[in-house]
C-alpha cells in the first residue's frame, strides 16, 4: 500500500514532533501541528493505518505513537531526497561558479586600473547572514562520517569526521533527522547551551560526534566570514611624485601586496550594506583612511551586491589629487555593469 500525501504529512509531523520532544505523539498534537485541518478522529484513523503498515508504533496502550526504523527510512527517502539532490547539484554548480566569479573579479580590478591609472582592489563576496540551510551525514566506514554543511547562499562545506562509537546506518539516519530538526535555519550565535543539551539528549551514544559536527559548522561559518582581495595596478602609484618617495611607495605597495593588511584596511572602512548611505560611492581622503600607509592617499569605494545579504567592495587608490569626477564615473559605470551581470545570472 502506497502512502498518500495526507499519510506522508502526518508521518512527517509525528517524526518532527518526536525528535523535538522525545515523547510519543498523539492525534491531538498532530491536529495542531499540521496544516491539514483534519479532526483528531480522522488523524487517529490515519495513524492506525500507519501503525498497521509498520511506520509507527504505540509503545503503551494509552500513549501516542513513535516512529519505527521503517518510518524513519520512508521519511528520509521520500521527504529529504529533494534536499539531497539539491546538495549534489549545488556542489557541481558552485565549483563552476567559483571559477567564474574569481575570474570576473580579477578582470574588474584590471579594467579599473587600466581605465584610471590608479591602483585598484576588489573583494570577494561576503555573506552578512550565514545560517545553516541543511546538513547531511554519510557514513564512510565504521568510524568515519562525511558531513556536508550547506549554508545560506548555497555555500557547501565538506568535513570528514571521526566517531568514537561504531556507526550504525540507522543511527546515522536518525542523526541526520535530529541535526536538521534542531539546527536548520540557525546562525551559529543562535546555537546555545540549552539547544545543544536538548540535541545531545536525542542522539544517545553519539554525543561526542555531535560536538565534532558543531565545531565543523562553526569553522565553516567562520571561513565564509573571511574575504579575499584581488588587486591590480599597484605600480601605478609610482607615477605620482607625492607617492613615489621610497618609504611611502614601499609602504603602500606592501599594503597592496599583503592580503591580510589589505583585508584589515577594507574592514576598517566600516562597510555596512544595511545603510543606504554606505551602498553608494564612498570617498576616504588622507587621514580618513584607518591604515597608516594610506594616509597620503585617497580611496574611493563602491559596494556590489550579488543578492540580498551577499556583497563585496570595489576600491580605487590614488593620490589625494586624483581625478575624483573620472573615478566616481568609472565606478558608477562598473557597478552598473556588475548589476547587469548578476541580474542575468539570477534569471
């Protein structure tokens, strides 16, 4: 007997509720939990069919139902397969897109340097929100599991983790369900001690593995907080007498070559995508630059946005007597071109 949509939704509600509470689930709870708008009597009939088919079981005569291994299996195979397919497709697409994005940003830096005769920098996209979209565990052998962590923005991270307890396939299945039930949609800052304790109470002997998974999630989110910076036209600085003094030029060139220092420089400009003012062209003159080596320079920046919450910065660095009108016009034109590119990628 194949399950219709109604039975599948009721089974899904039972499993989700049981994972959250650890308590048998009754028909009254399901009537509030789902969007089926069914009476408790109708739900009881459907639950009786699910029990007869072996998907749920009643541990005590007066208790509600809990899922069986067969129920968990059906839940994963039919209701989470779409997520699994999405992860696999995402991983292939992201490899291709990553190459395209890197090439695009490097090309932007080169074009701006050639058009302005100043030094330029372009940062990779930064994700303001890095929530957990989906987690998938796959047992590799008896003591190893592959964790696929999907963050908001379809960022995929893979981690190979060791378990101190021998892995059982059905337990890995239940771990997947528990992790997604408790963590899906959360940022790392929202994962508090109470939630961790509640999660660990559902995973039996795999508490140490859950700790490893949480550490892997934190690391993945931290990595996505890091940005890379592409530069071009650094030697253009030497064309301007006021910057070509040996010490000044050395310091500026060192900053442009030192990606860590340049990243700090970008961060110090107080980029805030949520502020409408900061989304336009920003000009930092002399002492307004927070990095010492840039005190004799002007830096003009603009923000590109791939989609909501995913943004980066483009900057042009030159002498304080730079041609501001030309630089601002060039940046505005480049931002328009990037907007067109990103809109076309979405459509």
